[in-house]
C-alpha cells in the first residue's frame, strides 16, 4: 500500500448525500484488495494496549482504513465523522446516516405551522392542542427552518407544562425525531440545563440517552457538561452506558472528561487529553491556591467526606464521635472544656464565609482522586507510547503551571518519566529550573538518583546550572515586586542549583564556550540595570522623607511646646509626663531617621554587582525602611503628645487633628510596608526550596 493515497485511486468521486451506494461498493472492494475488510466483519473487540504486538497490528490497519474513508468523503460528510477514531464505527455510522430518509421540507410561510409555533412559544396550550387535533401529522412535523418539531420548540421556550402535555401525545419512537442537526428534544434540554424536562423524557424513552447529534457526534451528557449544566450532566451520566464512552465509539468519553475538568473555565481552546486538561488547571490543586495563614487554618479544619458516602456534609470540628473507640470516648469525656472550645470555634467559623473554601477544598479532593485514577494508566504506559500519549508534554504543562502534586504523583506512578527528555534533551528538573518552579525542583532532594538527574546536558551542551543562568521561560518573576527582588530571586536560584551539583560543573562550558556564571551575567544585564534603578529610585524617595523627618524632629527638640520659663530657662511643661513622652519620641524619631538616611545613602553609593542583590543591598533596604517607619511612628507620637500639652483645656480638638494628620503618613506606610515584608521574607525567610524533602519514590 502506497504511503500517499489519493481519493481518486479509491473511489470515482467523494462521498455525498446522493452517491452512497456507488461509493460504498468502490471502497469495500478497495478494503478487500488491501486485506482490511476483516476489520469490519469481525465481532470481537479490538486488542488491548497491553497486547503489544496485536494492538500495534490492529492500530496500523485501523489507521489505514480510517484514512482511506476520510479522504474519500466530501467536506460536509467529513465534518460529521472527523472525531471518530475507529474505522469500523465510522463505516457503520455512515451507513446509518446515508440510509436515513431525507428531512421533510418545512414551509416557512405555512400559516398553520406559524400559528402552532407561536402558540407553543407563548405557552398557549389550548390553541396548540386544538391545532394538533385537527392536524395529527403536525405532531412530528418540522415546523421551523432548522427542522425542529413542536417538542423541540416547547423545550427551547422553557415551558415544562407544555412539554409534559406534548409527551403524553408522543410515542417512544416519536420522541427520537431529530432536527436538521440531528438533535433530539433531549439534546435540546442540554443547551439550557432543563433537568426536569430531560428526566421526564428519559422516563418514557431511555434510548434517547444514546442518540448522538450529527455534526460533532456527541452524546447528550457531553453537551450538558460542555455547557456547564453540572446537575443535568450528572443525571445523564448515571444513565449513559459506559460502552458509549469508550474511545472505539468516538471522542465523547474524552470530551466529557475534559469538559468536567474545565467546567469552571469555559475556555474554548481545550487541551488534547483529559490528563492535559487537568495539568492546565492549577486552581484544582492546593499548590495553585495561595491562601493567607488564617484561610489555610480554616481550610485545614474543613473535612471532605469520601466519595463513597455520597454526601456534601462539611465538618469544621476536629473530633468525630462516631469514629471513636471506647478509649477515645473516655478521653473526650474527661474534659468538657474541649467540647465548648470546639463549639465556639465552629460558631466563629460559621460567621466567616467558608462556602468558597469548602468548594475549593472539595475541588482539590476530587482532582486528586481523578489524578489517582489517571496515574494508574500512566503507570502502564510503555516508553514508546509516552510521547504519543502526550504524557511527557502533560508533565511540561504541569511544571509550567507549578502544579507540584500533579508532577509528583505522575512521576511516582511511572518513574521512567524521570529518565525521558524533551526535544532539547532536558529532563523534568531541568525544565523546572527553566520555569523557576522551586517546589517542583525540590523533589530532587527526595531522590536517590539526584546526581544522575542533575549531571546531564541538553543538545546545546548546557548543564542544569547553565539553565539557572538563563532568564525564566514563564512569567513567574512578574509576581515578585520590584526589579531588585526579581534579581535577588534569580541569584538565589543560581546559588541553590550550584549547591546541589558537583563543584566541577560550575566551570563547565556549553556549546558557546561559556561557563554558567558567564551566561548568568550576560543574560541578566538588563535585569541588573533595572534592579539598580529600582533600588536607587526607592532609596532617593525614602531619603527625602527621612531627611524631612530629621529636620522637623531636630527643630522640635529645641522649640518645645509651650516655650521656656523666662526665669529658669526650663520648658514650661517640664514636669508633665506628656512632655517627657514628647522628648523621648522626638529623640527616637531623630535618631532613627538619621540611621535611615545613612542606610539609603549606602544604597546609593553601592557597586551593584549580582552578588550584592542577594544579602547586602536587601539588608540595607530593610534597615532603612524599618528605621524610617519607626521614625514616622515616633514622630506621630511626638506630634500627638505635643498637641495634648498645648490644647489641654480643649482636648476635643486633639483627636480630629491627630486623625487628619495621620492620613498621609498612614498612606505612605501602607504603600511601602508590604515591600518591607516581602524583602524581609525573601532575604531572611525559610527560603523557597525544601531541602528537607522526604523520599517520595
């Protein structure tokens, strides 16, 4: 059989609606000549992927037959079968389609049909039933230009009572009437999520659940899930035979799984497999949701029952009496205080909107269960099928999205994936470095194969430290505030990777004859300049504020509230406690502002090498900002105590004055304080890498 098959060498003309008999005779003879016809006559199931030799032979024959059919069809016919992967299924699908009687033509100007349609759309059952009595054939007639029947129109109008009345008049077979697009009335309910209508139709005719539309060949359950009607989709799924969802019978099963995963995104550009779809959903896993500490605590208190219990009950207390042993009960009864505290915690949590956290954790649990089931198939994948099955590209997608749980579980299910490389000969850890996914890279600390995984080169002779010296390929740095902190993070990555590789690898050159450090300096020149500019701009702004505070506090120390006693030269309010508070806070503000100015001047005069961004420059910025905030706080205390001293008899004026004066100061602190926190955590925090990762493989 030649590699390039032209339709003219198989059939005289491409398949249309009016030449099926001639077409099928020609292509059947072609299959007989190519020894492919036995695929269509056999009654046995195709071999499983585990039967390697038999499965490869069947797959080759199936692809040849399927390709021959596809290139022998016209464009319109091809659009109806393009998603079916089994040649046998395509053959019998075409036979069924071509043998259907032509759709009766509707008369758009027919006043009777127009009157019936208007009556159904306006829920005028009296007029509609009168028409149907006088015209019995109109019950299943195509009354719109799209070939929709009275039942289709009623479903689209959303009138449940009218639909129920019509169904009393319909037989089981009449419920299977399809419009011009092959949609039954049940399929019409999936567009709007009309659960009750679908339920009543399926009570009368359960065969409706298996009737596919003409164009995409999807089952009703797939349509319902694709349009986001979860309740209806679950109901339809419970009635859909599993054999209708297997790959041999089309792509409905795969599409259903993808639609279920993407039910919250409504993204038209879905990936090519369910596993890929799950890898594209970071919000479906805990690592994709960054929660503040109190939300993490609440989330840990939420208990999701196992799927076997079929319940959505949520428990917010740690203790569960129905699962205790007798000894546990005795321990619980020892103290009623614990019960009171648990009840109090539950009441407080009930005041907080936990619905979002509950739904989020439920999604996490369901995603993990779905991933566990998928990993069973991943564990059975053969190495020559890994790329064809897109398993490795799926891992790349998950790494780019930073889904730690996904990458860990898939690699654990099939450790051979650790040894595979992409088109650039880079393994998963090299790609994690490229994407700057610290948690995923930390998996290397739990591997016995650490040295083997890190001692590899790509097609450009780059080692993993070279990749750490290149800019990241994802937008992870955009989440970091300021170019200086971005530069710090890049240096941290370079140092971390350097610490886990043999010392000799730090001096290895790549194909361009560059060491990792030379590559880092070259690739980060622009970020270095941006970081220097950011540091200097921030230091300049803060220096101005600190200098103003310094000037004001210095002047206030010698121009005290109330003035001095002419006789003794001492301040008038010398013996008052508020005056001592004024002087102490003024002095503290003065000294801290001086320190702040000196720190910022040190930043302005620094040399700005790559190493300086790691500890030296951030430390100066942290000290400068901390002392600046302290001087601002001390200044406000001095200002408040001074006002109280002067306006002692009119204290009602003090509070408004202090509040108004605090507004610009508070705004400045609110704008700059998050920067101080981020810089402190980035410089002196626990770090982004988990060096204590437990063995996981």
